[in-house]
C-alpha cells in the first residue's frame, strides 16, 4: 500500500507545522489527496517557489529573498545598530515588526535550550550572537523570548554570558496582555503583573 | 404562550452571565425546562441559598456570608492596611487571591467608567474609595484594572483624583502573559512589553 504510505508521510509533515495536530493533519492530507490537480498542485508549486526564492538571512535569521543577504532589516540604515533584539525564531521578528515599536536590529536564535527535547546550547545561534555583540556597537541586548520554562532558562543562560561581556541585558515586560480581564487572568501572570507594577502619572 | 415567555425570560437572564451568549443561553434554558425536578430545581435552590446567605462586603465589595460584614479579607489582621488594591469587581479579587502575591486590602469599584454604555462616575464606588484613602493609612493604591479602553480611562481618572490627594498610585504591569509565545502575541501587547522591558540580573 505505497499510496497510503505517501498519505501518512504527508500527514506527518503537516503535523509538524505549528498549531496543527495529528487529526487535523490527517484531514488536510486526505483533502489534498482527493484533489491532486487543485490545491495539492498549487501548494506544491508554492512550496517549491518558497524553497527556490526565500532563504534565511545569514546575519539575523529572518526570511529574505535569495539574492538579498543580509536582509532588508539588517541593511536598513535607518535602524539603530546599538540595540539588538534576540528572538527565538523568525516568526517573532514578524510579530515585533507588526508591533512597530522596535527600530534596532534582530538576532534569531533558531530555537531555545530544551534539555527535555535534547536541544542544548549547540543547537541555537549563541556563538553568532556573541560575535555580533563582540563587534562593539551593541549597548543593549533585549531578550524577546517566549514566557515558558525553557525560554526562561535560555534567557538566564544568555544574560549571564552577555553580562560577563559587560553588555546590559533587558527582557520584555511580563504582565497583563492587551484587552485582558483580571478575573480571567492566570495566577502566574497576575503575580508577575503585581511584582512589576508601575507608578501612574 | 405564557410558558414560552418564561423560557425566553430565563434565557435572557442566563445570557447576562459572563461568557454566555444568546445561543448558549437558549440551549441552557431549554435543557433546564426539560428537567424541572432535576437541575432546574437544584439550581433554583442554590440561587435562593446564595441570595439568602451571601452578601457584598460593605467595605471592599467582596462576597461574604450574611453575618460577616466586613468580610474576612477586610478583618484579617495579618494583611497590610497601607496598600489598597482597586479592582473592578469581586471576581478580580478572587483571581488576585489565587495568585497569592498580594497581602494588602481590596476595594472593588463594582464597574468602570463606560460612557458608551451610559455608565459614569456615579455608578462606581469612587466616593467610598476616597473616604477609605482619606482615613490616612494608605501609602500606595494599586490599580488592578482590566486592560481595555474603558479600564484605561477609569485608571487615568482615579490616578488623577488620588494624586491630588498625594497618594502614590501604581498600576499592574502590562506585558507578556505567562506561557505565551512572541510569534502569537498581538501588536499592542508586544509594544507595551518592549516599552516596559526590565534589566536582567
């Protein structure tokens, strides 16, 4: 049953996408298999096109056209070289750019330290980060990491390395997200929001 | 069709509960009506019991047994009289108590300023708040309000009133909630988290 093997492999690939579970992946795979000249063909073309034309920026790790490396964020002369924002992956750069608040440079680690999943320091772009900081222009490193346990561990590790080199390290504020209700907030978020409370006016 | 009128009124009442939409309320009402001796009778009894035995604390606004006013949070001698945490409603007090970080006193406004819904300053417990602060023991007022537009307006209004009286006012930190991913965060939350970033180590 080689045809079903292919279907299973497609489902397994789809299930690796963020937010796609095993069941959804199976449903997607079946829908794609039922219409080989429609969505499947279009998706195949789109994937090939991305593979052929888009690459990861050698400097920050963000997505960039094949013929533009470093990317436009790394080469934009309007941006501030003295502030370096460290993220886990390119999707975080996209989110921060949508927020429109940050005008410095980025560095994507391409992962985080996660001993449970066998991912150590060697799997992420720490050496590149230290080299960039070593160039001497950076006066602040902002850690814009997620807020789970592994990201916390990664943040502590990086903060120590960077502090040894005398570079001030900040981390995004913990607290209440926009549009949230106190009554529905989880205890950890509330405790952190209380600890980080700010003077008004 | 008086019986259907009653059903509609029940659904309308249920739809006023937080998180219950019109459709869910209708489904709940029908389920209750189909089983008058089961859940409906139990719910009726439970509602009556709450109405008979629970009241709002005259001081902070939290829920308390009928014969215990002020409530246990207001009378607990272990708590700190100098810090007053202002919330919108009793459910926020419950959430903050679950967080376990705060050991001062509470004051529930029982609403917020919301001109669009015809709710002004008179509808919330501002006068009571000023009287409590006027007693002279409070050295910090923490505004633990939600993070929507109306709560922001309420916070600004209260901060001004309290600053005039020389009382320092803080507000819970805005930022990333626990367990959140940067790539999935909304722009407003990210912008606020960047603005409020904190030195690490």
